[in-house]
């Protein structure tokens, strides 16, 4: 790569995240942009598995994006050269954390909407993520050349779903198979496209020209309405030029006051060059980054001469070079050989070399300045969403602002296939979690449980576990954490008496065992009088009681919330020992639980579901069918409804998948353990064989 194409030598760098519903055309549009810019000789096809961004075997096999694709291109407009770094995100809800990561590094979000399918559930999810990340945004309507395409219908849907502020800068010239050009609303010119995706000026038909002129007046009024001085001139009869309107619109995009809407076809190339032009002209230059200094959020200016600070927003395990970390330089200039500190893990890191990623290709560069996106290999102490800084610099104590929390709602128990897999499982899972912070590993029990955002999320993670790390596992549903407690108070005796010559074992412990208050754990009452059990043996008695509770009650589940009164016993001056009293106490508790019976307790979760108002009834009915108790419903500002409920954990194993089916993918689910309730007798299953 020659010097003229390296980051930092161009007039501007822009990082653009392509977000939207699955199947909206993000990856195809990315291919068209790369081809039109001359970055690739021919556009790849999703169906063939030949695209730049979808190069992982899991993506090729499924024909969809599953991870964050990175692809830079160079573009010249108005005599200025730009580097556009495009971040291709998955549209599936299981990979929403990838969208969050891309938005944390983006100057602009390009929301891709299909002209055929319109605003979908994935569009709503992407829009919410963009709004919460407070990233400037544009919309491009794709697939305008397909049957049933309707640009105007999509524009109406956008305004109905997300409110005002949408500024259409183009109209399609023709629609469906007749789509061959665009009407530029600001300049009022017609742009007709050749077969190679290049355009030339051409007079618009009368009907398109009339509609375009009406829209020009509306867009002009919308743009000048945000600037009092410009509005005053406009009302006095002064008509702003197209260049003035574009400059004002660029300011409004950066201020989150306006969302331009464009139209393009990734397959035919119509509108693709115009899209690249406007991404450079309307997207804000490298924005100030928000980071955290202690408990305070601060802004970091994108100054190439400032203190070095870089954001690691993506990591991926490469089977050939090890861990690859994708960085956005927030401040300063990064060069090979720099020694940095990770401000979260405090790990010292050395930068061996810099390169830009274009899919799976590595393009070496000499340096990266503020605003540039580059990648570095072998930064083993730098997980995703952490910062790197000069150890002695002022940024060494800064940490990233946390991403939106996405709690895992689906889990699987992992069982290594071989001893070798078992030995390497923990390290491999740690590397998976470094790549994807939305994965969680739960080791609260003897089993290893992997949790994520859905079944596809975990399936892909386990495929990578086998392919990249060589660790193979079998899976099973996560067992429900049932517990038992005493049904009523009973008295019992635990006895140990062994004599076979020489030193024997002798202990007698008399107990009253009954239920304690929920959540109180174990309560042991010392009611011994007369020294029937020497006080030196009482700690052993306590351990024996705890042993019996951990070993499980009659149904095989751990015992909780027990009150045990130790009121009498017997000892022997020679044959008694700690072990004898520990064994006797455990025996007494087991006898008491067998005699008095136990109540099986099931974990109950606090569930929160955010759904569109029209789906509220269906969701509440489904929760009730899962033995759930609705605790509250709250109408939210965006017209959706928050439904809160207490639902047994046993009913939630695949709930996220069923909920997406019920709501068409328009729901957001979170739940957390809350308390235990008695399990209905007809549902009790014994854990013992």
C-alpha cells in the first residue's frame, strides 16, 4: 500500500456502522460500495459465501452475518480523499451485542431498510440501539429494484414508527425492475445510471420532476427550520443554495436533529456512488469520544497530537495469528512498537504491527491517527470494550463507558467429550468471552453452563469453540436449581457405634429438625444441658448437619432453610471423636427429613418483557400459562409496554425463543433469580435414581 492510501494521510476518516434487520441488504450493499470504490475487483454474493465481511465458516454455512465485519475503502469527493471504515453488523437478535460494539466505535449509523420488507422487528431493534448509543444516523432504502419495492411506503413506515426528522434526499427514478436512477432533491437534478453503476445527468420525467420539486420545498423548510438566522433569510425570500442546505444538514445530522434518507440498490449499483458521497459529506468527522474518569464521563477530543488512547471494540481469535484486536484510535497517534497499558486489566501490551482489516485480509499500515480504525495481533491482555493508553499519560486511568447491558436469556450445560477437552475448556471459554462480552459462563454448580442471547448465539459459539480452539463438548438443558426444606419439625437420633478391637467410634446426637424462615439458611440451636455432648464436639456436629444438607434430602436436592436444635446426646471418653459426632449428626438430619418429609422448592425469577402494545395480551396470556404471576404493567414513552412477572425458572428454559415467535421478534426480555416457592406436588421430580 502506498503512502497516499495510509490512514492519517487523507482528508478525513469516517467509521460507519451498517445496522438493520437481517436480510435488509447490509452485506450486499457493503460489497457494492467496496466494488464501486475499486477496493475489490468484483462484488461477492451472500448466496455463494464469497463476500468480504461474511468470511467465517459459520457465516458461509448459514448465509447470514454472525459477527462484525470490517472493511475500509477510499473515496474521493469534492477533491478531498476519505477513508470510510464500514462495520457490517448481524441483523439477528442473538447478536445484538455486536451491534452495540460497532456503534461504540462509529461516527455514523447507516440504518439499512429493505424497500420490499419495510420496517421490521430488526429495524426497531437497530433503531433503539442507535438512539441509546446517541450516534448520528442516516437511512438507506435498499432493494428498490425488487418486486413489491416501495420507497414511499418505507418512508411513511419510518415516520410512523420513529417520529419526525427524516429528510429524504433522493427519490427513486422508476421502481421495481424499472429502477434505473435517482432524483437528487437538493440539486433538483436527475441521475441516470449505466450498467457499470456510474451515473450521468438526465432530465427527469414530468411526474418525477413535479414530485421532486414539491419534496425539495419541504426538505428545504425542514432543514432551515433548525437555524433561526437561515430561517429568517428563507422567510424573507432568500433561497439557500444546495451547498448551503447540505452544510446545514450535515450540522443537523451531527446534532441528532435530522436523519437523511437515501435510496440504492446493492445489486445494480444504482445510487451506490451517491451514498458514498453523502457518507463522506454528511457524516460527522471523528467525534469526541466519551470515556469514564473515575465516576465522571469526560470527552476525549480526536487530536492526533494528543495523549494516546485507543478503544479495543472487537477481538477475534484467528487460527493463524492468534488474537486479533480491532482498535479505534480516540486520541494521539499509534505506531508499531508502542508500549501501552490496558486501563481495565492493567496488562502491559506492546504493539508488534498495525494493519487494517478488510474481511479476512490484513493490509499493513505504518501508523494510525485519531479517528482511524486498525487491528493489532497478539494483545492477549486486551478483551473487547477496553482502552489502551500510554502508561504514564493522563489517559492511563480512563475506562470505557459501559455498553448497554444485555443479560443472557438462554443457556446450555457443557460436558467435555474427552479429558483433553476438559483440560482446555476453561481457557477456551475465557477467550470466547473476551471476544463476545454478551456470553457468560456460570460455574455456580458442578456443571459448566454457557449462557447467551439465544440458541443460534450459543450454537455459533460452540462451533467456534470446536473449530478455532479444538475443544469439543456435548450439551444438555440447564438443570433447574431445585431445593428442599423440612415440611414439619420432628425429633431424630443419629448414632455411630463401631467396636472391633482397639480404638472404636462412638457418638449419639439427638436433634429436633424443622423448617426455618425462607432465606435464613441454617440455624443451629445449642440446647444441651449437663454436658451430654462435650462442647469440643459441637463444631463437628455443625459440620455434620451441613454435610447432610449439601448431600440432599429425600428427593435428592440440596436442603435449605433448616432449624436444627441439638438437645441431647452421648459420648465416650475413649471412643468418641470429631468424625464420629460429624457422622452421627448427618445421620440424624437424614433420618429427620425422611420421617417428617420435605417440601421441594423451585426457583422463581423476576421477568421483565418490553413488548409493543398490540402484543401485550398475548404475552401476558403466555406468561400465565407458564405459571407466572403478573406483578405490574407500565406504558413506556415509545408506546411499548413493560410487563413484569414472577415466573418459575423451570418455565423459562426456551422462553426467549417462544417470545420471539409470539411477538414477531419485537420483544426485549430480561430475567433474574428472585426467590424460591414450593413446587406443586404433581410437578415434583426426584433427582435420585
